[in-house]
């Protein structure tokens, strides 16, 4: 099965689950009815009119269960009828368990105890499992059993109780009486609504692989909270339960355009992610999916990766266009996604979306912190292309410099198609500044530097006789190529720029990464970020629980792109590499010690 759209998946979810197929419409309606007396009345009528024996068995079973929960007479008779008259219906185990719960009468002893311990959890109403495991936890506590066994039984009771508010309160009170904290469910947010709490329970059951509970809970959710903002998530949870594939906490889906015009960088990213997975000890299963660079293919592929294949965390996609459609789909699936695009817009999809890839604004922030903060520069000139990238970088630079107490005295834009920078360079003549910021590629920087020097402005290692001291050029990671030294010559020497990755670094993690690299071309910053993304995914899965929640707290120390973790905005926290240009290429920027104030 590979549905082409989410709507079709949701339609199938209502009818495809093996467990849901056993539950007739009357039972599903009863589970969604908050009034137990009404549910009993409707089931009584439905069971009397039902011609299908299997459906009638389930009607009778739940009729007995609702009566048991309400402490009404006659519950055991319904369980006896199901076990005796419909042994092949699939409801027999649940009926036997129901009788054992009634016979136990609040204490798990004798034959009732054996039944509670031996019958499987599957194919049994959650409320029965909740009471079964509560009785076993109480019995273990009275026997002085190991605390881990008691806690495990209590956790199961708490988890199963989540589908029924009254049962949940009763079980929670009993667990507290045992001297245990309530386990097996997320702590409620005091500001959350009932539907927030209900969707949190669905998420918890899904992560624990309890697909039968998910089916029951999502059915109840959609009945109790029609029109909820969480409806899409509840429906996709139902679809995951319907597919019969529980979340695999060791499976990472990687969405890349493995064919098409982005195939080469995608292949390189694949090599980086595979290398990271190997360095993690082969603990995680990587599943690569070809998005072909298509946004719609990306969203469809994501659904398959999560719903059909059980992935619990996603790396990718690569392009902004793919992420625009794929990120909202991941949010609806409540699946953590580490996108490989620099677009800041992608984070607006929701709290499941993380961006390990740096933006030009982040680079500017690091560059200004170094030049203005550590090197005492104050007055800047900007020469930038009139492109979205150039305009955004220029604006971010002005904001950062101004916020730091500096000034931008010259800001010159040029057409991106030009090859003649003399006009722009002339505008610098007679102006005083400490550095020139150029947010463009290394090829263009070399041409601009030559034009500036031609205007007899001291720049780089070029010093005009009797002129003021030369000023350095400064920029971003698009400068990072040793070829810049050959093209720019003396004019670019001592230039300063930032990048997240430097393949020549002597850092042990980077040296190992480069040594073991199997890509067809030398590793790039994009590859390094792919490597770190897999390390972050592995750390989140190893932490257990909800991967997105874990990503907000995990730290890594062996990242090769300076990555440490994520901040509150789900953007990567990283240590930037400061680089300079020598006469032979790119090298680490020597640190400086600013003189103390007054010296």
C-alpha cells in the first residue's frame, strides 16, 4: 500500500486496523460516548439486533465491560455468554479476563491471579488491562516483590487507564497509595485542555507501540473532540495503528533527492549520514527515500516512511521547496524532522521541525562578534549583490553591527550579473572604514578586491604608499575555497570569514571524518551538517521517549560542523570556525587578545 495523499490514508485508517476490524460500529460509538449509561443502552439494543455472530460477541463483551466499570449487576453473565457461545470470535480471552477481574473482587489471589498473569494484553479492552495490572501491582507490593516489578506493573496500569477518565483517576489514586509516582503517561500540563491531554496520551501509546490502545483512543478522541486542532494528528495516529507498524526507535528515515538535478549533493550527503551511523556503532537502521526533488513526492514518501515503515525520526529534505510541503506533513505525523535547508520559514511548521543547517544571519552574528567584539573594528563598508541572499546578509550585518555599537558608513549594492566592479569600488574612495563586508562567492570576492585595489584603496596585503593602513575584507562561508588566494592575490590576504566546517582542521573528530570519507568529492559543509544531523538523531533516540522533546535537550561533543544541540527556537547551537586567507589558501584565524581598558 502506498496511498498518494494523506486524505486517503486517513480514510483507510478507519477500516484497516486488524483490531478495529473486530470492533463493530456500535462498540466504536460506545467508546466515544462519554455517558456510560447511554453506551450500555445503545449496546443492549445493538447486540439484540446484530445478526453477525462475531460482531454480536464484541457487542456483548463491551456491554459486560461497561457494566463492570459501573459496578452494575449482570456483567459476569455477559462475559460467560461470550466465552461459552462465541469461542471463535476473538473476544474469548477478554471475556475470561473480565470474569477473573470480577472474581478477584479487588484482590489478585488464587485462580484469578493466574488468569490475570497468563492472558495476553492484546485483543483486550484497555480498561480491563488497566485494572488487571493495577491488581498485579498491588499484589506484588503486598508480597514485598522487587520494586522494579511493582513499578512496571503500575506503569502498565497507568498507561492502559488513559482511555477512560474515570478509570484513569481511580488508577492514579491507587498507584499513589502504593507510594509510587504515577508512571506510564506524560505529566499533564496544568494549562492544557482535555483534548491536549487526550492527544498527549495518544502520542504516549503510539511511542510505546501499543497500537490497539491507539485505535481505541483515536476513535474516542474524534468522537469527543470534533473539530479539534489535533484532529489531523489523531487521524494520522489512527493511520499508523491501522498500518500495524509500531514506531521503531532505531529507524531513521532519510529523505533526499537521490535522482534528478540534486543527485550529486544528495549522494554526498548519503555518504556522510552513513558514516555517522557507522560511527554510532551501527545501532540505527537508515532507510533512504528518493524524493526526486519534488515537494509532493517528498510528502508522500514521508508518509510511507513513518506510517508504513515505522520511522521515528527524519533527516531531510534538502531543498526549501520540498521542506515547505514536507515539514507540515511531519508536524501532522508528530514526527521529528531535521531539515537540511537553510530556510528559516520551515520552522514555522511546528515543534517537530528542527534546522541544523545554519543561515546567513547566524554566520553574520558570529562574524560581527569576532570583528567588532574581539578585534576592535567599529566602522564598516558593505559591498553586496542585489540578490535575496545578498540583501538579507547586508541587512543582518547592519543590524548586528548597530546592536553592537558599531556603524556601517557605506552600503553599496551591485547587479548580480555584473563583471565590472569599478563603479562600486569608486564609491569607497575618500571614505574611512575598518573592514569591507562582501557576502558573495569567492570568485566574485576576488574580482571586487581587485577593483578596490585599482582605486588605490589599501586592502588586504596591498598597501598604497603613504596611504592609511590596509583594511581587511570580511565575509561568509561562500568564500571557503583555497582558490580564493590564487584568484585574489595580495588583495584578499588577511581576509576574515566564518564557516561551520573546515576539512583541514586538526580537530580529532574532523580529522577522523575526513580520513574515513567515502564520498566522490571532498566533504563540504553540507556533508558535515548531514553527519552531525545523524549524531543528533542518534542521541535523541538513545535518550528515549518523544524524539522531538529529546532533541531540545541532547548535546553532542563530536560534531564536525561545530554542532552542539538545538536552542529553544529549534535552531542549531554551534561553535563557528573563524578562518583567514593566506597567500596559499585558507587557514584558521589566529586568536587575538584585546588590550584591557585603559591600556
